[in-house]
C-alpha cells in the first residue's frame, strides 16, 4: 500500500504542475507574437519550471501543415538523399533506405493517416523514431527545430475530427501546431506490414 | 538431476521469459485489434495469429516446466479454436475475459512485484507522460488535451486493486489480475530484452587490433584526398593557360604570336605529362589502399561474424529433458539422440530454429512414437528413438534431419484431413502423389490427429516450422513410411551474411534473386511461349515450365508490348521449377543480406535487402513467395497479353530536385503507362531534352542551378524544342508565379498541394 501512497504523492505533485496557470495565454495572434511570447517565457526566471510543464518536441512541416512529435522517441533526423521503393508494400510505405549500413523503412504519414488528397511535396527529411521495439523513418518536408512546448498551451483536438490522424493527435496549440502521439503510432498494429501471399 | 539441472532450468527460465515477453506483447496487441475489428471475416486472420502465438507460448512454457501457464494456454487455445470455427460467438465479455487471462499469464510468467514485466509504466502512474492527468484532477482542469483518455473522476486510479469482475478465471493459476488499461492511455515504452553473448578475450583483443588498423586506412584515404585536391588545382591552372592560348590565337597573326603560342603549348604539354604521372601514382596508391582496406574489412567482418556463431547444441541442450518430461506425461518411452551439435551456426539463425524444432519434437512424441505396448506388438523396441542431426550440406547451407522410428504418417489420412478442412478440392486430392500429400501437413490448421491433447493436435506446429524455415531462406520437407517412421528435413543457411544473388531488372526496378534457387538463365523468343489452359509455358532443357512475369508478381506496370526475346530465370526450390520473365539480367553478385527492419515484418515476395557497391539499396526476393505468387498471378490473369492497347507510349521527362517527389511522380506516370526519364534539376533536364526525344516535360519550379521558369524559357528559346509542352508543378501558390509561368511559356501550371495523381495524368494526355 505504501507504493500506492507514493504514487498518489507523485500524482499530486504532477497535478499541481498541470494546474499551474499557463505561462503563455492561448493567443490567436500571428506566429511572430507567439514566438516572441515564447521567447519571453523561456527567458523568464526558471523557478516556475518543473518537469512536466514543458515538453520537448520536434516541429516539422508536412504538406504545408505543422506537426510536432515528442523528442524523446526520436533517435535522429537525416536528409533523404536516396531511397528504393518497395514492391508489394502498402502505399504508406515510401520505401527503404540505407542508414549507415542499416536498412530503415520510411513511412509517409499522410498516406498512413489516409488523408483524402495527397499532393506532392518536398519530402526530404526523415525523422527516425524508435521505442526500442519498433523503428521507423517518418517523412517530413522540413524540420523547424526542437521546441520546448508548454503543456498548458495544448488544447484538445476539435471533437468533430474523427480520421485516422485524429486518433494519433495528442493536442493542438493556439498557433495550429498539431502534436502527434509518436509512442502510439509506433505501438499501433496498423503501421506494421505483415502480409503473406494468398 | 542435481545442481546442474536446477542451474539449467534457471537459465532456460530466463531465456523463456525473454521469449514470452514477445509473445505476450503480440497477444495483447492482437486482442486489442480483435476488439476493434467489426467484420467477422476480418477477425479470422487475427484469431489465427492468436492461436499460433498461444500455441508457441504453450510449448515454451512446457519446456521450462511452467505447467500452470501451459494449462491456461491450452484452455485459451481451445476457446480461440471454438471461436475460429464459429462454435463460440465472439463477444465483448469474451474479449474482456481473454484479455484478463493473458494478463494472468503475464503474472504467472513474471512473478514478483507488479511492473516487473519490463514495463515500468504499466502499474505505476504515468508520471513520465503528463498527457493523462491523474484521476484526482478536477473536471475543469484547464489544460487537458485528450479528454477521452481521462478516466471519470469517480473511477479509482488504474493501479488500485479492484474487486474482480464476475467472470470466473479459467484456471486456478489465473489469480488476481490487473484491470485493463483504460482505452486511449498512451502505451508505455517497452524495450526489448537485451541478449548477451560471451566472447573469448583473445578474440576481443584481436577485434580491437583490427579496429585500430582501420585508422591507417583513414590516413590512406586522407592522403588520397589530398592528392586529388592538388590534381584539381593543377587542372584549374591548365584551363587558365588554355584560355590565354586561345586569346592569343584569336588576336590574329602578329609579330611574336606563333612563338608565344608555341611556348604556351609547350608549357601545357609539360604540365599535362606531370599531371599524367601524378594521376598514375594516385591510381596506384588508390589501388594499394583498396587492397589493404579490403584485407582489413574482410578479416574484421569474418571475426565479427565469428562472434555470432554458437554451437548447435546451445539450442537443443534443453531437448533431452523436454523429451523425458513429455514421455512421462504421455506414458511413452523414447530417447533423444543429438548429432552434429558441435557445428557452429549464426546465433540469429539458431534463435529462429528453436521454435520449429520444439514443435517437431512435440509432434513426434505425441503422434509419431507409439505407446510401448503397441511398439512391442509391432516388433519394435519399447523405447522409441528420435534423432536430431545437423550436417553441413554445401557452402552456406546445412540440413537438420529429425528422424523417428514411430508410426509414420499416412498420406491418405493427410488427404482426408485436408479435404475435410477444405484446404484442397476432391480433384486436387486425386491428383496429389503420396509424397505431395505428406507435405500438406505444413499447411496451417491441418491436423490428422483425431485427439487434441495439450501437447499438439491443432495443426499449427508444422505450419510454424515451414514459416520459420522460409523466413530464414530455407525450406522444410517430410518423408514417411507407415509403420517405420518419419524424417523431417529442414534446409537452412549457416549464416545470414554473405550470399550470392542474381541481379535482375524489372519495370525499371532492380531486384536480387538468391543464386541458391536459380537453376539457370536463358533467353526465350516470344514465339516459343505457348498458352496452355490460360497459362503461359516455355520449354527449357526439354522441360515444360510455366512462365510467370516478375513484373506482374511484383505488381509493377508491365510494358505495352512483349519483347521479341524474353529474359528468363529458371527458379528451382523444393523440387519445383518455374520460369520467371524479367526485363534484364545483370549477373551474380556477392551480397550482404539485411533485414527490412521491425516495421516491415513481412512483405510479400521480399525477403530482405542489400546495399550494392554503388550505394543503391536493392530488395532481395523471397523465392518461396514467388512460387506462390506465380500461381495466384496466373489465376488472376484476365486479358490475353496480345490484346492490350497498342497506342504509342508517350515519353515524359520529369525535372524535380526532391528525390521523393521525383520517385513518386515517376511511379505515378509509369503506372499510367508513360515512359519516364528523370532529371535532378533544370540544367540536367535541359541537357536531356536536347539530346533525347520527349513528348512532354513535367518540371518543378524551385530547383537548384536552373529553376522551372528558367528551364521553360530555355526550352521555348530553342527552335527545335519550341513546341514541346511544359507542365510546371509547384508548391508556390501565388498569382505572380502563375503569371510568370504563363509568361515564360508553360502550358500548364499545377499547384502541388491541390493536384491529385489522376489530374496530372489527364493534363499530360490532353497536352501531348
């Protein structure tokens, strides 16, 4: 039972953190203002900073939309210079590439999310994600960088959205940055290709 | 058994836990998938996978004496079989029960504090991940972003013990279980168990020395780079002299010009000869470096591979014990003999072999070996004899023979069972030879045993054997004599690493076929292809073989017209032959086979991939799959080959700097029947349109060196090309750009984000 109490204590601590007033008020203004606000928040005295209040995310662009994934599960990011399309694989598998002697599979999230219209874009970066069991390269147009995201800034995705993508959406920020749940994507059975010849 | 036995059991238990974790993980995710699946037909394959996993887990639990776990597995397997057959209805409470039983198994296998099972997040509050707020959080928490995942405030935290739901646990062992995780809760990060290998210190030291040697290789390369740099500076100087000479020559005949020219030319000649010498010495140096580096890499690779080798005994050391225990359970008597245990095999291959061997031995003891009384009646010794023998076949291949002196397998019963289970039709059954019929036991779900016991009988064991062997690039076969016994032959590679493979091209893509399965390659003229019952056949070496087109098997676009000569690869595996038509055959290469990674767990027709000398990644084909696909493709073939449209193939040039967009465009357009060439930027494209004939150009706007606007302007500026249609494809969606595109003479301007594949194809057809 003492372990139980310990957990409660931890939970209480976390709860306190989560309920702390947002460092940055949700702001529908342009990205510049938000960045400036973020910069101010970052520059502010760190005494209010506690683990859990901010999360490190990698922000990237995909067909003009802004996404982010938590940095914890990202092993590395590399430019896609060459790849080989793979026969008999589902459309969301772009192909395979050679990363320092290891074959890495590359997934086009837009197709995995079954987005209705997938136009062309400059998918030139690969975010290599791994949870120790699953490892997959995720295509991105461009990487904006590592952002420290205040948890309080995240809002629930609009309830009206019910696509595959929304299943993996953790939340969106006021400036329309969509945070994807990378752990869930990696653990999802649908991302695994396991097909036999009928 | 004494201390050694206990020690062995302890070791086995650790190995088992590693394996079980895998199975439990798979079981959990399969159950979850099953819950999400609404279509009963689509549940079938999931149930099938669940049964297999359960079956394997049961066998493994047996081997380490976790009889309670095995018992629960057995019950669960029966339930799954009932559901699969439709004897039991699938329902939410049933799923719930299955899920809880699997968690019960987890606890049976991993005793100790909750969360000991490799997943610290399972029982503890998810502190690491603040996505789900703790249950105490008031409803009005200002910053929750996944409300669905949040348990209602009234619900106790997931980790608190709850009163067991009113469903009875299946077996005594399935004691208090953790309530299932609330849906939507993020899955904890679970890391795979880390395997360890013992390495003799001398080998380790040797490896370190070799790694240090590589430093000298680095120095050699850096000196080469230096030499090359000097060379290119020299060439720049030479260009300088040339320019001066040209200016001098243009300045016309004047006093002293010829002499000055001669002087310049002489200087150039001298420089050239120095350059030549320098180049020669660099080439020699390069060759020496290659030689030295080659030696280092080969030795290092050989030694590192040796790290992966383990004696065959290591995988079968637990088997005699298993046989004793099973015999006791079944009331039979048998001895297990091991041969070839000292042969060393790649660790990864051994890991794959354990499961199939386990299944075979269980099957043999349960069905093959007769009870002692029956054996005596037949004039055999009361103790049965089971032999597992590993022997080296050739080069990189070995064979495991699992032999028993039991009852043998009756081909008629196998046929009967296959018929009952509708695996084959009456006509097919009649056409099958006895030897072919026997090999049906490798089909999933086929069991000749009328009695399902805890040891075997569900017909999964042999299917698992075949699957594992094929995954390794080998195959399994069986011969049997009723009354005298059965021999299972498993052919497998000794190590994964190097193998010979035939490089072929099909529809513009390259692929490798393992040489061990290639009988020969030849050319067959189109006239020699005969249609027999809607199937194409060719005669090679006097044998009529069915002709399969690799492009069709791999779902690639096929050429409009048949070439006058087919390039044919004759495949030979497990006593079957087939002729495979490809576009080009390049020859045999020594390759290093690599797995495709965890995400591509199994891709149809593809066994793995390799990196060629030029850095290109090329898939390695799965020969066993090719045989199966060839059958399906032949059946699916609807239209005769000659009856297709004979319209001239349009040739398209795609200029695009992004590798992904370029490849996607190429695939889309080739899929639509165009011949496609690609260029990496505007100037590359311009060089191509000047030297080759194209019907249309599709170009990106933003490209290095020469952008799409400049390319279009250059094409319009060339008299010969002025009429060539140009489609600009762009991410820029501005009016000015669109106008600029029209100004420079583009015929169409498509915005990337708004066009779909069909749209582009339509525009191309319209314009060309």
